[in-house]
C-alpha cells in the first residue's frame, strides 16, 4: 500500500489546465494516515495546513484572486507529486464588453451563418505567458494568428443561459509574436439561439448572439497588457454559411472574407460568468469507415461501424465542387441511408422530417470539419467528392472509473454497447438521444445515474447539469421535463409542454440524482446546493396529491394520481393483457421514495425538524400506497412486472408479503415466455430485484434471452448502442424511434454488481465499505473488473478456482464465498 497520496484534484474542470473559482475544494486518494499536511505555493508564497480528511476539503487559506496560479501537494508519510491549477478571471474582474455581429438579414432558425469577430494589436515585447478568457451566448471558437485556441469543442457549452454562463481559459502563449497579432472569435447560434427538441423549435434564450473575451499578456519586461472585446472590434461573415447544432453546417471554402463592419456593443443581458465543475467536450477519438458502399454514380454510403455522437471530416473536391453529407443511425441492408424513423409528427399540428446535413463547397485545399454542429450517426451518405473520410467521436471527456470483462462474449458486448450509448448522450449534458431530440430529459438520467457513476467520474458533469435543473424549476416547484430548457417552460405556463411537466420519475431526478452522487462520491455539497429545489419539488408533489384526484379516488390525500405522469414509458405489451392507464401507482411510489429520500438528506445536513417531518409524511404516503394498490395476497392493482419491480425496489411492500410479490413477478415473466415487461423506469432495477430476492436464475434467463423484448435481441439485430424501444429494429428489419437511448443500458450496472459481484455496502458513503458477492451462473466461468472509488482502486476477479479482491485504504469489504461463508477484509490484497 502506497504511503504517498495520489489522485490530487479540485472540484472544477478545465481544458488545457484545471480552472477554479476563488475557493476550490481539495481531494486526493488516501494512504490510511490519520492526518495530512497540505502545502500550496501561490504567487511564490508557501502556505501550509493540516487536515484529517481527504475528500472535498474546504480551501484552508484566503480566497484566491483572478488569474492566480497554484501548485499544491499533500503529505501522508511522504509527499505526493505536485498538482496545479489556475484561477479563472472572476466575474467581478471582467472589464470586456459584450460584442455582437452585424447581421444584415436573418435567414431564420437553422439557416444562420457563423460570424467572425476580430481585432488586431501590436506587441513590441516578447510574451512570457498569455491566457485567453472567453465565453459566448452561442457557440464559439477562438483563434490567435490563425491558430485555434484550446482543445475544447462546442464552447461555452449548454446551460440555462438566463441564470448560468461558464467561461473557458486557454493558454495561447505559443500563438503570439512580436509585431502584428490578430485575435478572432468565430460565433454561431449553438444552444443559445439554435433549434432544439424533437420538433426543432427555436431556443428561447435570446435573439442576439454575443461574445466576451479578454486576452491577458504577461510580457518579458515585467509589464502586463489586456486585449478586450469592445467597440474597436470588427464583424464579418465567415465561410460557414449555415450552422445549427441539430440541422448541420454548410461551408463555402472558396468564399472570400466578408467586408468588416463595426460590432454591436452591449446588446445582450447575460448572467455573471462562472467556471464549470465539468470536464470539457472534446474530440475523443477518430476512426475511418469500416466499409464504403456505392449507392449510385455520385453517392457513397460510409459505415463507421459504431453509432456515436460527433462529425466527419474529409478532403473536399476542387474549387466550386459541392459535397452533401447526410447522417443517420440506420441503413437498409445493401441499400441506402434512412432517417424516416426519426421524423416527428404531432397530428393536426406539426410535421418535422428529420435531417442532419452538412454541405461544403470546395476550395484552396482546406480539409472540411464541421465544428459548429454535432450529429448522432453510424452512417454518412456522401454525395460529391470526399477523400480520406474520418468519423470524430465528440462528447464530454469523462474519466473512466470502471472495467468489466467476463467469459461470456455476449455480456462483454452488451457492456460495450451500453457504454457507447451513454458516451453518445454525454455531449455536455446527459441527453435522451443524440439525434431527434438531444434534450436533457430528467427521467432518463434519473434512471441511468447509478450506472453512469459506476462507469465514469460524473460528479462534475452531473453537478453542472443539476444547476440547470435548478435554474429551470417552475415557480410552483415543478421540475422541467428536461434541462437546460430552451423552451423556457417556466415562463410559458400555458404551453402544451408545461401541461406535461411535473411527472413522477422525471421531476424526482432533483432528489434521486444528488443522492446517488452523494453515496458514490461522498460530496455533501451536492445535497446542500440542491436542497431548496428538492424541497420545492417534493412539497409541490405532496400538494398535487392532496388537491388533484382521479375521479375514482376522491379525497385520497397521499395518492398522487390527478396530475400528468409519463408512466413507465415504452413498456412492452404482453399479448392478452390489458395495461392500465392509471398512473397513480407509479406516482405514489415515487412520491414515497422522494419524500423518504428527502428525510434522509435532511438528517445528513443536520436539518432535524425537516428530517422528522418528511419521515412521518413518507410513512403516510407508503401506508396510502399499500392501502390503495396492494392486496392481501401480495399482488398490486396494476399487476405488471414494472409495478412489482418498483414496489420491491422502493421497499413499499411489507416484509411478510415480499415473497408473494416476487413470486408474482416471476409468474408474469414466465407468462410472457420468460421475457421482460419493463420500460424506462423499472428496467434498471429488474435484474437486481430478482437476484436480491432469490431469483438470480430468472434474472440470468432474462439477461440471456435472445428473442425480443431483450437486450441480446438488440445485439443480434445489429445494435451498437441501446435502443429507445425494445424493437428499435423489428423482426422485419424496420427501424423505429431512436437507436441510441441509454436508459435500458442500465443493465450494465447489474453486470458490475452481480455478475462481477462488486457493490457498495448498504448505507455506506463514498465506498467506505463494499460487498463482493458474485451471483454465479454456469454460462459464466470467470469475471474481472475494477472500480476507481474516491478512496482508491478496487479490483475483483473470480474464476472456478479463485476469488481475488483488492481493498483500498480507508475501506473495508465483506466477501461472500461460494460455500456461503462471509469474510470481512481490511485494506490489502486477498486471494481465496
């Protein structure tokens, strides 16, 4: 065991370097020491402190100032390697003006060009160091003397722009020179003013794009200079003649620079500038086509072999030649691309044929790469000249925290497909799909958060998204269906979308996701910063239950059935069974879970009165659920697989009826031909519930089921990401709905917790204790995996002869051996 602390980090993100606010929290992986010495060097001055914790340690010194650079290290028995970060340009220190492009006309949403905002300046002294601080209302790229600044994509990212705006810091030292220099910002609509959602309606954050930037120069003569956006900047058209994140990008590489016009100054109202806790969006990897198929004389279909988010690049033809690229998830065998399954229709109101189209007019030998859009696709149909095609996979640069492999290749492939599905939906926010909607639906992430937190370090990514969830909360306490909410439901309470807002299982994300983050990472701040929003949501739901009743249940105070609920969503139909439209069973179950969670959170935060009050209310809700929806024989009134999974997983069924309930669940599974019958909300808990109640054999039968609905049926029909519907591609080979919707990929969590057998102990926080108890199956002869916990690396491997466990410092483990013996372990490496 190492005596040296490692994994030093702060609770902020950054691109080329980590960028913080004035008081970052410090964390590291421990050595088992009882106390740690901290040393920080700030502006050449050494500071020392001693702390006995190592997760989210409050900044122990005076608040930091803009642009300061910090090197710090930690000593247990020995000193760690140093880690460094820089302080961003804090909001109160920005002096740059907001500048907007001159727009002679407006071609409308989805068709607007990108603009170049630029200035020139002279340097008579060599540059020692330079930092560019920039942000935008729109999507921007920065260039210094034609060289792109930073590696982050789609900056400044997706937020609820009326309340939150993040900036980026870039090291541009090597791009500057003595003499004339030029600073440019390339600005397009992005999430701020582009199209959004299934019907591609315009985002409502604002009508004018804008940028704000400061270039800070530390010169070798000891002086300092700042170049700021302001009225001396110029605006011009660019070679990007159309740019929309959803629709695509069009570029004319032969187009000459536009005539410069004065910029517009201070035309926008923007929130204060902050620094993000999340990693940036980046180009993660690149890949060539796995195959090219000639569709006709001028058209080629490129298959990249993997559904993903990103874009393609290629060498276009000579000046004046035109190439058109359409992107999609599905192509007919030996045929062409189709996107008809992604079209959106609202009967009698709207039709929105799905398009993801890039276009380029060639010229001057420049490679085409559309960085002001992003697509969900596996296939690209290319009409016109295009050489050296490459797919670039683009999403948030999350740090992987888990590995999994076993002897069964189907399960290894299923794990890989689930990981790819999450990656494709992690473009700055957790989205439902990277194609048709691209919205941060709360229900989807509420379901998948436990899996996401096993696969990747998603603390900063999730905290960033939760800030938008809070920003978008409606005045009455309802949580918007998705965040960031460019439709601005909180300001349009009569809109159709507003009438579907406040659903159980969706709005409950504001409680469930912070709890998952706290349990996984041990960060109390994620509870405290969301506390007020949680209370407002739960109080609204309780009031909705009290005042809105289904006609069949007048005056049932704790039954939540009289407001809109999405229900289980995408629940497979069992032949011969009629499913109920009554969502009261679902709503009341979630009302209990969120109220009980809120009581627990209040206790953690030391809010004793609230803890007692919500605990009492939760018990009343549970009693009402049992009285209304549970029979004496253990059956629920809905009598569905999803209903039993939810009731057992949420501890709604009293202990003396649990056996009857799980037996009924198994009966329904058998009645369906040993097929699952769960949708969005319950699929992730289906296999764990079966295993925990003694039916691991049935769980494995479902896991290995090859006919639809099942996971392996998806793989057998060619899925490379998880589908929205179980029959995303049906038995006739016809596609339906999104083919990259990660919720059902929550099965990957079961692969870690039960196939590998590694799960956090009930009641433990930040993996202070964990359980190793594989649920074995004859088709799996070995499994191995790791998890990088906040306390260090955990490793488990087992085969038919040995079980090996690695326990990190400050953790304990309980291992269940095949003979049923239970062994408790302290930190170390063990083989049984």
